[in-house]
């Protein structure tokens, strides 16, 4: 007799008619974006594919799982495009995060952490903002810095290293950022609202004149906060997300943005806020 089994996980990249919100970062998932979820009674908790591997409590249940076993755990696996399949296979077959693994497990071989899954080790004064963006507290001579930058995992290593992409804030700038967190969050909420309204308008418009392609540069508005004369925090819509951009502005180019800076996605901004106390602890420890 064939038993109907409810699989514990579910994957899909099929367009949906209803909005799905990611249980990890709480932002909306694009309707045709690859998403991974946990089956619950009658419904599912969905995550952005990347958020699943960083935020889902059950993510390690899909770790070290290969080939056919994956199809037995993840509903919809056979229905997703081959490229998504191989992506899922690659991520699932990598070992669980070393830091969280229970003792006594036999896997001790170093592996290459992948950008998406948060499988990398960091030192005590470095905090993961997800997706290989980290915030680290450093002391250069007598000066303390809070540096937010892109990291990478060298081949064959598990410890992530900083790249040159990002920005290093001095304590004064860091304190200013901290003081403006609430205002930045209100700016995010405002921008999100505008984004939704414009989307509605666009939908209406699209119905009226279907031949017109939607313009690309739709949300040029930045809400700016200042950390110092040249350093600013910008809140603006990038695609369907509202991002927080911490950047140095160049005087020569009449205060346009320079390359020095970092753009934080919603999850990363959230993680930064959650780590404020830890960052301040590190600052006290090193001072
Ligand atoms: Zn998400």
C-alpha cells in the first residue's frame, strides 16, 4: 500500500498570486524567486532561499543531505529548474556549520564555506551580518574602529577574511549611527510605504497602457543621515528592497557617493542592530 507522506520541507520557484513574506528577514519574496520553506500543519513557513540557510531554525536538517534523500525531504524538488536543483544539492550536501555542531560528530574536515549559507567562522570581535558581510571591531594603534565590510572565505579554509570593500567608522561615527537607528528605521518604513504605493500605481498604469514598459529608475529618492561631514547613511529603495547604505561622499565630485562604503540589505541591517550591544562590548574590551 502506498502511503501519502507529507514531506517536511518545500521548495518552489513557481509564481504566486498572493504575497509571501520571508520568515527570516520579514520582507516580501518575489513571486518567481526560488524559495525554501518548512511544512507546517496545513501551511508552510517560507524563506528566501538565502534566508533559509542563515535564519531557518531547521536549516541543519537539510545539511549533509545528498541526491535522492533530498527529494524525499523536500516537496517540489523535482519541479524546480535544473540550475536551482543543483544549487540546492550543493548547499544541502555541505556540512553543517562548524561552530554549532554538537561534539562527538565525526566531520572535522575543512570545507569551503559558500557565500550564501553563513558557514564560516569569525573571530570574537567580528559579527556576522549574513551573506559574508561582517562587522568587526579593530584597534589600530590607539584608535578603535567599527568596520563593516564584505568578507570572503579563502579556498580550503573555514575562517572568513575581510575584503577591501566596505567602510571603517571611527567611534564618533559609530555612535552617531547608533543614535540614529530609530530614525533610520522610520525612514525605512516610509520608503517601504512609498514603494508599495508606487507599485500599486504602476499596476494600475500597466493595466491602462500595456504597451508601455515600466521605467527602470523609479525610486531615486534617498533619505540621508549624516555621520560626519563626508559620511552619510542613505536609505532608499533598490529593486523591491529598502537598503541602508553607509558611505563616504567625495568632496571633489560635489558630494556624490564614492566607492568607499557598504550597502546593507534588510537582513544585514537587522543583524547589525541586533549586534549593537556586542559591538559596544567589544569596543569596551579593546579600549
Ligand atoms: Zn528573507
